[in-house]
């Protein structure tokens, strides 16, 4: 299987399955001397872990990381950083009923056709549990990017939307809400909707928005390795993501150039930021902001029409522990993938000048 690594210089390779013994990763290219805050790494894992509130899956995992290499006396050594997160609360029997059938809108069918074999326990390698590894690596990437601040939050659940672009976002309020929306009134509505959806055995999608400040001018390349293209690739690699837009996004397509252009101030900043902090594929020093759209979780607690691996029509029953809405737990994943991209481009930028 290819495609288990991400990045060029700051590179993460992941391994493991949802119901296997452990998941883990190897970070290659991290410079020596980066001081690590292990409490912060654990806090980031706790933001992603299952069982953290009543509106997420109730699978109970400590999600504590064990580092195996690349760290000495609390600092990176410049050698590969190896680590694992042990799985403790697998209930593989919850998936025995889909051993020979395919869940609608999951990777089951295409996985089987591509490889001729699949680990049906929780989706195996295609499970969103793999993202726990990304959160560890992203936490270390954040520590490399000392002056960069990455703040993601939930801006919509279903049709309930928080218009953050016309509001002053209080990042300190994000963790006050179990749905991770910084606006209290909108948050309450989102939580009520998720509870109602869960009660009906269904799921709902949403949008995570991210604002990144402190990015210096010059990250990214002007042709194939545009910064926004790599951010898009990073976000679209996250399970359940169906869309990515940065800056003015799709709204910009309906504007005139005279309306959309960002005029300069004397210091090189811009009066508006419809470019989303990136111009010509290169960061311009303004805040980078983007939206990431997540579909509803595919496993619902209702019977669904499907087929088995012989092509026979079957009914697939929803069983197990699943998120009624994935976005609250995906917030730290969006931040982690952003940090991995920026750390990689930070190191690549060192090669751009003599």
C-alpha cells in the first residue's frame, strides 16, 4: 500500500489500524534542538480522543503517546522520531456483521476491489482513528513554528452557521464549548441539533474554519507547490472531508476584480484580505484562513440497503460506537495538518536563499 507518508522535509509516515494493536508514526526531518512540551502534546490528543463528551463516539481510549526514538532530555535529536499510541478499547465483534458486506459511503467496497482483501474491523487502515498519529506529529510541528498561531473551530453544523468573517472570533472560547464553536448562542444550537440527530439514529455534517496568524512572507512556491494547494491536499486527506476553500473561496467567483483586489498599505500589509493570506501560491504575511467541509458520518444507526461481496442485495445494520457529527473532534486534526504543511514549508524556505 502506497500513500502512507506526508511532507517533503518535515515528513510523517503513519502505520497501524483502528482495531490493531497500536497506531504509530515516524517523523523524519525534524531539526535537532526543538524543545518539546509533552503536556501540550497530551492536551492536543485529549481534544481529539473519543469519549470526551456526550455528542461524540463513546469509545474509551486514553490516547497516550509513547515515544520510542528521536528525543533526548526533552529535545529532538534530529534523528527520526518514532512513536506509538496503543489501542485499548476495541470491540471488533461490532463489525463481524460486515465481514462479507459493504457499508454505504465507506471505503469498504473500493478497498476490497483495489487490494482483494480488507480489515473490516472498524475500517482498518481507512479508519479515521489513523488521525491520532497526525495530531502527535502536528503538535511537534507547532513547537517548531513558535511564532505561528493556528486556531481552528467549528463554524457550521448542518444549516446552523457562525459567520466568523463578520465577527471578532474569541479563540479563548473555542474549548469552552463541547462542539468547539466560539460563539455561545450558535454553539448551543449546534449541540441541540447534534443531540436530536443522534437520537434519531442519524448523523450530520459541518464545517471547520481555521485562522493562521504569524506566518511570514514567502512560504510556498509559485508553480506546483503553491501553499494553498498543499493546505488543500492536507485537508482533503482527512477522513470525511468533501471540500476546501481559502480566502474569498467560491464567493470570490461572483465578484469583480475591482471588488476583490486587496489594496496595499505602505508597510506591505493589505487593507482587505480576500486573498486569504496567500498570493501567487506564496504567503503574504496576512492571516491565512480557510474552510473545510465534512460530510455526515457514513455509519448511521439505521438499516441501509447494500450488497455483499458476491453482489447479493443485503441489509446493513448500524452497530458500534460512532460520532453523530465528526467536526468537534476534527478541529485538532485540521490544526495538526496545517502545522505539518507550514513546518515543511518553513524548512523548504531555508533552501530558497543562499
